[in-house]
């Protein structure tokens, strides 16, 4: 779903340490009734897994800060950000993620460490300079990302972004993925 409502405001650089400051305004959030992919019956509502986040930019990076609520954080849980920096005309005509699109996966922190993996779609160039971190909180985990402006094509004026929360509550569970602004 291409949604033109959300501005990416100018802001100062974000310190990428995985700890979202308590005074940060998280203006965007997953829906009370989101699109759920995979084990749909495993999702038990926003208290099970949801996200609040904000996106900002300076001249060199787009920053994402997110607070993920997750009642049981375990291996396999994480937040994935999909970015498509192609021009709007290309995104509208060719809706699948391809060259010019990237995903950045931040694993839920395990034993105090978080793993960040970035990849390109459509045999695009490897995304370089992505920085990210996550830290555990009392009800889930926080995520911070710095995405280089080069991932967003020629300008930061228009890009597509989607978030997906991977959640499971027991080792035997199938993966459940909760989408922010997913297409039905």
C-alpha cells in the first residue's frame, strides 16, 4: 500500500545505541487489527506484539526509532524494515520489491546483543553503512536504525517504508508476522 500521508521530518542525528529516549514522540503505530501473515491464530492482539515508531532524516541518513511490545521475546523475534527508494512512478508501476529496494532486519536482543542484517532486492548493490541496535525493555525491545541516504535513490523527498514484526511465543510456534500498513 502506498500511503502519502506521512512526512519524514528533518531532525538532528540520532545516536544509534538501541535505547529509545523516553521523551521521543513515537507518532506511528501498528493497527489494533493489523495484517497478520503466517500463523495468524498465534497473534493475540497488540499486547502480544505491536510497534510504535517514528522516522526522521538529516542530510545523510534516515533514522527509525521504534518501541516493540512483545509479551515473550525469544530467538526468531525481530523487526524488519522494508525501504523502497525508487521514484514514485516506478513504485506505482512495478509494485514488487526489486532493484532499489532494501530490507533491514533487527533481531530481538538476546543476552544483551542484537544482530542487524541488511540486504538488497533485485541484485541491487549491497547496502553499506547501515547502523542499528536493539535493547531489551520491560515489555519488549527498542530498536534504532540509521539508514544511509544513498539507499533512498536520488532524493529523500519520497520513499516507501514498511515495518514487519516477527513474533513467536514458544519454540514450537510457527512464525507470525505483523505488518504496519500491510496490503489486504
